[in-house]
């Protein structure tokens, strides 16, 4: 089962009752956006980006894309061209783990490699407040924003693995939380690093 979407213009599944287990989409209109929110049938049900009826992953024609779910499983490519991509939990307090880091909303390095395009990848909500742990990843090829801007002073945003950028910018927003880098963040190929608000 699952949902396969084909659309020539903007497409959105944003209802609070959405329960999507498996998703694939092709949005062909130039610059058309794609937005999906999924609330799992049980607490840990992920939104799976996979293959449905022969359509693999999500493709837009330079359109901005937002996927919202407390748990995410990226099994196929998400290709947005020059469009931006935002991946975020539904729940603002949900913890985030990246590239081997610990967190319920979790994206590993293999899944990150399936995010194709040249636009900015943003991970986390604009009102996020959960803890963040980032592991190691080399050769980040897209501008990357990781944010939990409503984090309180007791919150933690930790980089525990070496990160390197292929000339792209990386922004980490921990709000009022405790930002700690326990490993090298290498921007020797002309990227820039910001640790404040986006």
C-alpha cells in the first residue's frame, strides 16, 4: 500500500488526521511545492519515503518540499533540484539525531545521501525545542541548517562526529541551549559556519 502522488502544480497533505505509512511523489510543475504532514498510527510509526506503483521517492521540478513526521525513514531519493528541502518532526519537543547521533527524529548518513539537489536542506522546526545530537559526515554538498531555536537553557545541541563541507554553509541553531562541538567541523573548502539564529 501507500500513497503515490502525481501533480502538475503545488500539492499538500497537511491535515492533522493524516496517517501515511509509505509515500512516493512526482511534482512536475516548475517551482511547484510539495508539503506532507503525517501522524503515525502509533507513536513510533515512521513516514517512509519509498516506492509505490513504480514511482520511487519524491521528485519536484525545483520546488520547495517539506516533510513533517515524528519518525522518518528515507528509503528512496528525494530530489528537489534547486528547491529547498525541510525535514521536521511534528512535535516541537522531539529529539533530533543526525549521521549516527542519538534522537527520535533520526536521519543517518545513508539517508542524507539520498537528498538530491542544490537547494538548502533544513532539519528541524522553526519552533523546535528538542535536544540535537550530530554525528560524523564528510563532504556535505548542500547548504545545511540544523535548528532547534526554542531550546531552553537545559537543552543540549552536541556535535560528536567530524563534519566537513564541500564549500557549502552549515548553520546550527540551538536557541538558548548548550551548544557543544566535541569534534572537528572542517570548512576548509570555503564554506561558512554559523551557530546562532538562522
